[in-house]
C-alpha cells in the first residue's frame, strides 16, 4: 500500500498546484438509472469549452444501424450548425483511440473515422489532422495496421505522431509521495484558440479506471513518450513515457490526474463508437460486444455519462467521472438534464462484463492508509 502523507503537506500541495483544490469537490447524490425524459435543449456557445462552464442542460445524439460509418455521420448531423460554428476557422484534430498498434478491437475503427470525416467534409471543414500517441509502439505502424492511410488519401488529411509535436508541461501527482511531477503533453492538444479536438472514442472497459470513453482518450493520449518507450519500459538512453506518470501510481492517482487535467485537456466534440464495444479485460485484451450504436455531444461529460449508461456501468464507481460530475463545472452529468436526440438509451443499453480487477478499480472510494 502507499504511505500516508502528512495532512498539512497534502493540503498545501492541493492549494498551490495549478489544479489545487480540484479533488476536494463535494460528493453529490446522482441518479443511477436513465429516466427517459429529455430536458429542454441549452443554447450552445462556440467560445466556451465544456470544462469552463457551469453544468446546464446538454444534448447527446444517439444513432443506430448496420453501417458503422453511416451511424457516425448520423449521430453528428443534429449538431451540424453548432459544430460548424464551433470549428470556425480552426484546424480539426481528430484523435482516435489506439492503445497499442496491433489489436484492431482496441482501436478506433477506420469506418467510424470515415463517417466523422465525411461529416466534416459535408460542412466544409477540411483542415483536419488525424493525430495519436499510443501507449506503446509506433503510431505510424498502428495507423498502417488499422487502415488509416486510406483516409489520408481519400480526404486529404495529414497523419500526425503526437510524440513528434512540441510539448508543454502540466503537473500530476503520484501516490508514492503526493508531490507534483512535471508531465509533458502535446501542446496542440491544449490550444483551443487554434484547434478543435474531436475524440473518436469507443465504448470500452478499462482495467485501471473501469471504463474509458471520450475524456480519457484525449487526456492520456496527449501525454508524451520518448522513442522506444511505453507504459512499462524506458526507451533508449533512458527515455520515458509521461503517460506512465499520468497514471499516478494507483487508482487514487490516476482518477485524480484525469479529473484535474480535464480542466485543460478535453475534447470539444465527443463521438463515441459503440458499434462493437469491448468488455472484460479492456482496454486491450477484452472481448467484443455488439451494440450497433454511436453517440455524439458537444459536452464531453454528457457523452461519457450516456456511454456509461449504454454499458450498464454505475458511474458512481468511476472515479474521474464521479469527480467531474460533482465539480459542477466540467459539463453535464445529471441524466435528468441530458436531452437524448434519437431512440431511448434504455433500448440499446447492455450490461458489459467488467474487468476482473474491479475491486481494485473501485478502491479509490476508500481513504489511503499507511503501508
């Protein structure tokens, strides 16, 4: 177990860090089942990112069907004017979820990405890059394995390795000492004035935090790694993966880090592919579960909240999402204030098999004790 730190030292750190006090959000009593009654739609603003606004009502579009690209396009269509206005003259960063480079089920499917790109083309947004930094392996090897070069040729987009981009530094904690540690992240992922980030995520379980959806795809994916490094190993010449530092040394650390980083690292548009999700030992070694859905929202938290419902997962058990909802300033996580555009969520919800590490996953709910 991790050692206990002095309460006064911990309070001082939480106060002084750039994310100070974020973990001290009050717990709230949240609904646990989809009520099925839409709330009035909120007016959208292209000038304010979801993490910077109070939690008003939100809209999530749900599309279903037998064509993966088609349902991605259809899920985005209700937001056509809002997405076009939000992008404006910005470059679009389409961020797939490629954990590793040789397991197709763990990665964003090329057809889902094609549906997104076809939609962007339909609204005249062609300044697009497809950018990723997988946890392990060469990003271009993964792009080739997953068929992405075809998209680059068809839509004239650029394939980008985020690990070759300029970096900026944020602070994360580690459970071993609860001190701030500098973490490098791709600078372009934190530049909302010039870039519009689309998280092309999947419905997947995760063996450390329970589920991984649109937010985690952006936060961890932005972390820089040196050539040859991965989550479990250093690269040549002592290179490191800052994604490992983001994981915080345990369930308390990783949930805290994802939540606090969400104030500066988050998608501006969430498109979550559930045509074929992953259950069991995600995010890499799970098994497929057919659902044939895709959901879209300009509010990433609302999208991830509905994603949890589609997976049959109690969001109260997912630390970083629980913190985001309780904070009241990341987006909308209250089901009674999320309007569903499309069929009822309950008609397509399934109960995903959870990782066998579930008891460890939910240990963030218990106070840390001295070793």
